[in-house]
């Protein structure tokens, strides 16, 4: 597949943006297009940041933060939020098979409702606690960084569900070194504004928090169901994303 096709696959997979119809998908399309996940995340973050900055001229920080988060949820079709909710509900299951069945259920339970509500509320609160220009930079970094975290986990942790019925392609597919480097460079570029606008240790702390959360979720999923699923990757994106915002908000002087 061409690089343009791979980017469109990533855009189609992560958003509801209408893109030209794809040619027949090759088995490894997801892992090959994963290098563009941070780029798509940065674009989503840019849209969200634009909404925040525009809304700041009309309303206060809380309203602009809420609209910015809402914009990203709309453009992604709540893809990752759904994964977070399903992964949280999975914690209530007993045994691997029961947990996987819960994650396949389209209904949302108590754990999922609480996890989703708290995550969205904390994202809004973290953004509202920051000056608009810092919040905008943090949004771009968080959206790219969260997707970089999820593709890293996808690259090293085995898939726990039914590979044949999933979109993951071959369970043994891995990113090539050049693909990983591309994703890393894009993620660093997406975080450049945040690095420029805040003390250097703020970005370091944000990256560490995101990494710790991603590793923690991946280890928990491996212990409970033997690996990851698409829902687990969604949870990793959401929590890494949240971790970046919370770290920036915590570091910003009051």
C-alpha cells in the first residue's frame, strides 16, 4: 500500500472523517498504518485546540475546555472512550473468558460509566486549570502522545482476543524500525509547542506519567486476559492522554 493509503486508513480508523473509499485491505494494514496514529492524533488535538481558543473569546475556561473535549469526542466517534468503558467493565468479570465476553457486550456497566465520566471530567478540569494557550498546546501533545502510547503497546503486547474476527491483522505483526521512528518524530513535533511554552521538566513529567499509565494498563490486561484487545488500547490512549493533561496542570504555577 502507498503511504497516502496508509494515512487514509489511519484517519478512517481513528475518526469519523469521510475519506475516499479504500482499496482492498491487506492483512497487515493496521500495523502498517499505525505509524500515522500520532499524526492523526495531532490533527484531532489541533481541532480540539482550535475549538478551545475560539470558545475562550466567548466563554470562560470551563466552557471552552468542555467544548474542546466534546469536539474531540465527536470527531473520533468516541472510539477510545468506548474502549475505556469496556475495559473498566471487564474488571468486574471472573476469569478470562468472562472478561472478554463483557468487553464484547455493547452495553455499558457501572464500572464503565464511572470510568468514562471521571476521565472526561478530569480532562475538562485539567484544561480549565490552564491558560488557554498552554491548554491548547497540551491538547495537541496529549492527543498525539496518547496514540503513540497505544501503538507502542500494540507493538509489544500479544493480542488476547480472536485475531480472525478482529482488525489487528496477524498477531505477530510488528512495527518496523523506520515506522516506529516516524511515529516518534511526529509525536515529538506535536509536543514541541508544549515544550516551548513550559519548563522542560513539565514535558518530561507528562511523558513519564503517560508511559507509567500505559505500562500499568498493559500489565493489568496481560494478567487478567492474557494480552490486549482494541478496547484495552482505547483505554491506554485515554489514560495516557489524561495523564499528560493532569501532569501539565499539576506543574503549572498557581
